[in-house]
C-alpha cells in the first residue's frame, strides 16, 4: 500500500498500542503515588479528627456537668398562653420568658398553646412572667 514501511498500517498500530500502554503505565504510576499521598493525608486527617473529637467530648462533659449543677433546685412550671398562631409567636414568647428572673429554660408550643419553663423557685416572679407574656402580645391564661 505505502512504499515507506513506517507509514504502513501494521507499524502504525504497533506504535499506537505501545503509546497507549506507556500512557496507561504512567497514569497508573502517577495515580498510585497520588493515592499513597491521599492515604497519608487521610490518615493525618483521621488522627486530627480523633483528637478534636476527644477534646470536644471533654468540653461537652464539662458543659453537661455545669448544666446539671445549674438545674439543681429548679422546678418545672406549665403556663397556658392564648393568642400564639405560629413559630414566630413561640420564639417571641420564649425570648420574653428567658428574660424573666429565675427562668433557666423555656419550651413553647403554639399548637398546644402553652409553655413549660424550668425556673429557680427562690428567684421566680410570677407577676414578671405574666407581664412578659402580655408585653409580647399574648394572653396568660390562669389555671382554674
């Protein structure tokens, strides 16, 4: 077909296949080096994460201990509130309740129309809580 033997299709296919094989070998060598470095980085990240997790666990334990100490001597009170219609209402009432003296935690539900607070019995002021609810734009319902 061709007079030059290097332009012959048989030689061309041998060189083409040899080129692909060399390219594949280079890519494999490069990817194995990359995967080794990736493995090293992953190992370092795992060790770093483990250290961070241990430190975070210690901090959480300390926080839980402090919270447990704070919650001693607290009583739980349920308050009926009228006029809440949405989650924004809940947020408004919760903010108002948490500003009251003695109130440590507050859970508010517009669906149930109530709030549950944990408060220090020595510091709680019922009049202040009622005023805070009414100032937020809602009605305190007295229990019958």
